[in-house]
């Protein structure tokens, strides 16, 4: 197996933890990012993981970016669709732009990244496509109709594509994290954070490294019989 992996949104938060975990597991990792040059260069300097800038919402940019990665590192065998954005608003106040931006990144971005890689994975009879969805794609969330719809779409994408990839040696799985102790979550007011933790049976937020370990397992050859699965990692907050 050629151990080259792309992680979208791979230089911050959960994506950074995934990139590091895959590198530690022996993969050559390319961390994609969309816009924060300072954070990406800091991540590259600290980890030695190369970073590549493009928007997953742009199909042509994805195809070109993948081409650069494969020229540098070799054929990609593992894709982690981690990039995601929020544009929260109550539905009656949600704009068309807020809807479109979230769907373009969180759902179409999964297509835009997976589609250019699919043919090569089929030819090589091996591939791993792992998409990071969300607890809110499973249960919904007030003020996040756009986000919840996009993340639920990621689950449907996974279930359908897994059936197409199975005979070609490609597994397609999705992970639904609950609330994870990323910079974004830790930045919310302490009382809000406490109210979130009160809903989690384990009594704590998840750690980015816990999601990363799920990815490393699903990427491995040991996970070859697991496809079309939704791995729920939320501390028992929502049980499916």
C-alpha cells in the first residue's frame, strides 16, 4: 500500500491532530488549508508536514491541488475530508449565501476532493475515503439547518459510495464527532461550555487526538472489512 494521505482542513483543530497522527503512523501527509497562511506555516514549521492551499469548494482547485500533492509525494491512497465551515443563523434569518457557502464546502467539497482521486484508487485496487461529519448531522441542531443538512449529506454520500468502492478495494467511512476541545469550542463562554458538557454522559469534551485515532484505524489495512459505516464518537451524547 502506498501510504500517502491528504487531510483537508489539515493544519488546525481536529484536522491538525489527524495529520500528525497519520504522520506518526508512517504516512506521507499533505495538509490542505483554505486561507490562514500564518497558522498553516506555523503548523508546517512545528510538524514538518507540507501544507497546500486551495478551497475544497472549487472542483478545479481541488483537482489541481491533488495534482501538486501527487507530484510531490506520490499517488494518494487515503483521503480525509475534514474541512468544514459554519454560518449559523436561525432559518427564518438564514441567507442564500449562508446556505450555499456551507453546502459548497461541507458537502460539495467532499465530492470535489473524492471525485478526482476515485479513478486512481480504483485502478490501484486500494483506497480509503474518510469523511468527518458531526453529531449535528445525525440529530440536527437549532440555528444550523445549513450545517446539519451538509453533514447529514456526508453520511448519505458515504453509504452510497461505499457500495461502489467495495469491489475495488476502496473503503468509504464517516466519523461523527461530538463536541471536541478545539480552539473554537474552548473559545465559547465558560457557562456555555459547561452546559454542553452537562449533556455528555462521559462528563467531558472529546480530544482531537481521539478523533485522529479513529481515522488512523479506518485508514489502516486492518479496517478493510469496514465500509459504509458511521463511527459515532460523542461521549454518549447521542446514541444511534
